């Protein structure tokens, strides 16, 4: 607190197994000093020393990109993503209804049968993660329900009532005006100890201080989200100057609790390592479901064209977009990690340029798909992705002091697991490239124009 004089609010995220440091955010009275008036930093949990790290977008970019998109206002992105999620939810439900043999097909796989094998694989990965995909889509919409359906909250004319409703779902402490009378702070460690006695040794996730150093200071000790599924706020509110417990917020209404559980299932912050890997594997199944669906659509539609060897512009455009979306995205993500390792640490807006590298590589793959035949584009882009992913551990060994072999010897499974996952994904993309290059489609005969087919049918009649 001595390092943030005049701050009206200070938030601390305490160290955990996944983040062994203290994250701090402070808000100044005038709103200056950083984005939206906030300053943030990371500190050593034992000494309080600020941790210096290179400027990087890291995983925060992919997290924000999946619901905010990029290069546009965040609200626009959320509306676009929400609209797509609504269509996806309808597609999941209608797909189960229209596919009468969906569960029987899940247990049927015919290897080496061309399009039939693709259909079997598509059905298998679709059914395998169906409950998960439904949950993720539905919960994502519920998380932003107030954005898409604000009418109920807007009916409350009193701002205090709106704040009360919001505080049932999110950590939003009652506002306390400062007394503008200096007063020493009570021992915050004792407040944390009281919360740990109530919630368990790892039960505290953060501390939030309002009006620090003021007679009207308030300290909220917040429960860790890793201890429960729901994200509804649980906290103990103390008087900052005396340490007296003012409020224990540990329950929410049924509607808020339902939203909190769905929010928690979507985020997965409660999950242990095994459950997070299950999230990852089933999500890969969803990616395979979408990818195989796009390929099957173009294959089936090509066979219905008047001249399959000379498709019309709309079909060619969709085919190239599919290639860039599926294979090109893998190249772009690998390029992002290359940028993370190669861009100079002192470069201005380094984190922003990591993101620019991602989109430049993705755009390059779209151009590449338009310049090559579909078979060449698929095989080459899968090959690009395999090479970039396979060389990432090598690049890490050259540019850092943590090569893979040292990580394995030290049993540092966070960083070693990242490199091993890159190698596994490289092998997967290499296999896809090889099979795509070796595949020879059966020749498809040109269909007679519709008028000619109708005339032939009338003659036969």
C-alpha cells in the first residue's frame, strides 16, 4: 500500500499452484496511470519484489480472442461471437434430432473407405463430446446473458438495485465513500487467517481493499474459485481500520447460483490437471468435428456440380476459406509462438506485434490457399504447421536457458508439457499432410444441366 499512495482501491490475487506470484491492481482517484485508470504488476510471493517479465500477449490473446475477436471494439466482437454461438446451439440440438442413427454411428467406423470413413469419423468426434460442446456453447451465452438481454436489469430504475443484482453474480463490493480522515490499517494477515480458518488452508484467492489508509477503509477477503465450481462471489468484509467483521457473503439467489455454476463450468478454474486435460482433448474433438464437417460439405457439394473440375466462384471461395480456416489457423498459432520467442524483448509494443504476426501469418495462408490447388494447399499448410510446431522446442532451447531435456530432468511439467504438446501436434499435422498428399480422389463425372436431365426424364416417361 505504501507503493500506491492515494489509490482508492487495491486488489491482490494471492499465489496458487498455477500462478505462484502475487498479482496486484490499483485504481487511482483521478483515473490516471494506465489503461482505464488502473495500474498492475506481479510480485514475488515471499519477498514482495516486483517481477520483471518481457512484454507478451501470451495466452491472454487467445482467451480474449475467443469472445472479443480483435481489431474491433470488444462489444462488437461479443455480439458477433454471441450470434455465432446461438447458431451453434441450434445446430447441436437440430443435429441430434435429425441424425436418427447418431449413437449407432458412433460405434461404427469403416477404415479406408474414403468419404464413408470421413463421415464415420465426423459422427464419432461429434457424439464423443456432445454434452461438453452443448455445455460450453450454452454456458458461454449465459455468461453474457445480461449483454444480450439487458431488459430485466434496465427495468430497475434505481442504480443501487442494479448494483445489488450485479453483486449477486460478480464480485462488486458495496461502495464506501472515504471519510478523508487518515487511519492506520488493521493487520490484513489476521483477516486472511480468519478466512482460511473458515474455508480451509487454500480457501483464500484474493484480497480487495477500498479506501486504504482511511477511516472508512474496507477489506474484502475473497474465496478462491479453485475450491468450488460456482463463480458467485464469496467473501468476508472487514472494517479496514479495526479489523472487525462486517459481512460474510457466502450465498446467492437461485438464478445467480445457476449462472455462477454454468460460468464456472465454462471457465474450468475448479479443475485439477486431469480435468483440464479432458477439457483440452474434448475441445480438440470439437475442432475435428468442425474441420471434418467443412471438408465433407465441399466434397459432397463438388459431386453435385455441373462440372466438378471447374466449380463456380462461390464454391472455390468457400473451399479456400475452409483451407485457411482449418490448416491456416494452425500455421498462424505456431507463428504466434515463434514471434513470442524471436521478437526483441525491448521492442516497442512487443505484445501487440505478437498478435500482428498471428494475423499476418493467417492472411498469408489465405493467399497461399488461393494460389494453389486445394490438394496442394491442404498438404502444404499442414506441412508448414508441422515444421513450425516441431521446431518450437528447438527454438526454445536456442533462445532460452530452458531446453526440453533440462525441463524433463527437473520434472518441470508445465514448460516440458508445452514442448511435448507441440511435438505431438507436429506429428498430427505431419500425418495429415502425408495422408492428404497421398490421397487420390475418385474422378467425378460432370452432371448434365438440370434442363437436359428434365428433358431426358420426360422422354423416358
